C-alpha cells in the first residue's frame, strides 16, 4: 500500500506533467460516486489546522458526495483532473442566500491539492465555471475569504472580482478571531428595465453545457 509520502510524490509527478505549457489537464463535471473521496482529501487541509474553512470537522467522502449532489441540482461542481485521471482540484458555485430575491446571485469556491498550488489549476477551474454561470443567467458571483489568504485573494482578484468589504472578527477558529473579506463580480448586466431572465438550473442547461462527466 502507498504511504502518504509515496502518494504525494506521485501527485507532484503527475502535476508537473499535466499543468505545464502543453497541459493535458482536463476539467470535467464532478461525479459524486467517483470524486467525493478525492474531494474530501483535497478539502481536508483547509479544515484541519487552517482558518481557510470555518468547518471544524472535515467531511468524509459520503458527506462530500451528498454536498456534490445538492450543488449539482442547481449549479456546476467541476473537477480538474491530472493526466493520470486523479482529481487535483475542484470548484463549484452555490446559492448566495436562500430567499427568493437572491436567486440571481451565487457564491463560488475553489480548492486545489496543496501539491498543485500555483500552477494555474484554480484559474483554469474558474475559467470553465464562470461561463457556465453566465449561460445559466446568474447575475452576481461572490466569494468569502478568511484572512489572511494571499493565494485566494490573488486568484479572486485575477478573475476580475473586487473587494466589497471585510466582516471583521466574524469567525473564531484555532484560538483566534478571523476576518472574512467578501469579493464580488457582475457576471452579466441583467436587464435594467423589468425582471432579469430566470436562472436555468444546471441540469437543464443540456447540450449548451460543453462540460461533461465523460
Ligand atoms: C487559493 C487557491 C485555490 C489558488 O489556486 P492555485 O491553482 O494555486 O492558483 P493559480 O495558480 O491558478 O493562480 C491564480 C492567480 O493567483 C496568483 N497566486 C497563486 N498563489 C499565490 C500566492 N501564494 N501568493 C500570491 N499570489 C498567488 C497567481 O500568480 C495567479 O495570478 P495571475 O492569474 O494574475 O497570474 C489554492 O491556493 C488553494 O487551494 N488554497 C487552499 C484553499 C483555499 O484557500 N481556497 C479558497 C477558499 S476562499
């Protein structure tokens, strides 16, 4: 059986092959059966020993699969896959708030395996996610970032998000108060007069969505 170190080495090797200039890295739709264990593994370091996520217990594969299924009823959940078929990161959109008037607004989030940071994986995932959200007729995307998180701030600014403000001391984790910076961007202008078109649930995008689970 592979040790964690072996697994890490294999991953770094796969990544160096897959995210270079001739990148064979692929982005596809998440499959809860196939991808939940790996997504849980990628997410875990953000929960354990980090203030990136305000969760205190890392979800297991079953919980991650349930979250994927819920998200996919309305919005995309994408995974970036190295050329050995191993998911190396994921990104998804979810509802911003549940009350009806918020339904044109989504939150977006992204997690990349620590072995693959800084290789364009996050950027590539958002590069696929945002056009789908526009096709779905969402109007606004937001992201909340627990501070400090230079990489996440850089990524969200690099896709055109601007800082709206900071919720100061909004969370307590690992023995300290944590600020959360909220970022936002307009996905489409909607319509100045009259109501915007209703968002199309992700499963109803059909062939218009060129991202498939394969
Ligand atoms: C944040 C995260 C998703 C970024 O993904 P990534 O694949 O490492 O980022 P990319 O390589 O696509 O880089 C995107 C941009 O951010 C910049 N960037 C990446 N890491 C950076 C760092 N540590 N410091 C400063 N800038 C950084 C890149 O230069 C690039 O900028 P550009 O598009 O203007 O050239 C990744 O670091 C991660 O998974 N972190 C842990 C989980 C997390 O924080 N998720 C976000 C929750 S809010």
